[in-house]
C-alpha cells in the first residue's frame, strides 16, 4: 500500500497553534501507526524557515511545489493568511490540490484562502469567530457556520480558530483511521478540554 501524505502549509505570520496543534495530532497518529499508511509533513513556498505570528521560527520539511497532489492539505490561519488570499501562485496551488482529490482542510482564517481560491463556493464553512465577516466578504456564497468547532463538507473540512484545529485533527484521525485511533491519540496527548471559568 502506497503511503499517503498530509501536508501542512507554513508561511510567514502563520498562527503557531493552527499548524502545530494539528501537526502534533497527526504526527502522533502516523508515527505510532505506520501500518495505517499515512505520513505528515510541513512545507512552505520556498522551503525556507518562516517566522510565525508570535515569533516562533518554524523550519518546514520541504517545498510546497514538491507536493502538488497531497492526499490531505491543511491551510492554517494567522495574520499571514491575508496576503495569501491575493497570492496567485498559492491560490493556483490550492485549486490544483483540490482538483487532484486532496482532502482540503483549514484552521482559523485558512478558510479565507480557500474562499479566495473559489473552493468554498456555495458550501458551508467556518473560521475564527472574529473573521466570520471576512469569510463572507471573500465569497458571499459561503454558508458561514458560526459557533461550530469544525464543519465537514466531504472533501473540504474547515475549523474555527486556533485550538479548534486540534479538535478537527482528532476528528480527521477518526474519519481516516477510525474512532479507536482518534481516542488513542486524544488520551496520549492528554487532551481533555475543560478550560477554567474565571470570575
């Protein structure tokens, strides 16, 4: 069985947890269970190190163009996602990956890039709660699902902001390899959301 590839896009201004949260979930799964036939890697347009939104330096595994037809593509968000909405080369990559049959996934404002590329036309999607208006402005036909942690529309799965990417990634593990795998990863990373209530 050929190994399938999940590619996470890194770019200047990427929100750290948007990329690293899903990467950790997917890497934990793929490294513990190579028999499932998946690997996860990161890539940037140049292959060079990027400076993330809060200053973390991130070194990708390779160049995005080397993976024109991934089995799964993940577009994180962050302030750096806005320039991507007008980047013809990157929008062409996104359209090509979608046309190749990739499972297109996004975290936070990564969905704005998908809207700009035209792959959310007439479809339900979500994003960071502060960017609902931006998503609608990119493409008025997008059915913005406010308040949802992730939205699965078949070949496109979008999630809300930052930590919601972890939820979506666990969901993806379950979708691709079964609930048992997803629960195993959730336990291993000790992810049991119960944030404190202040005040």
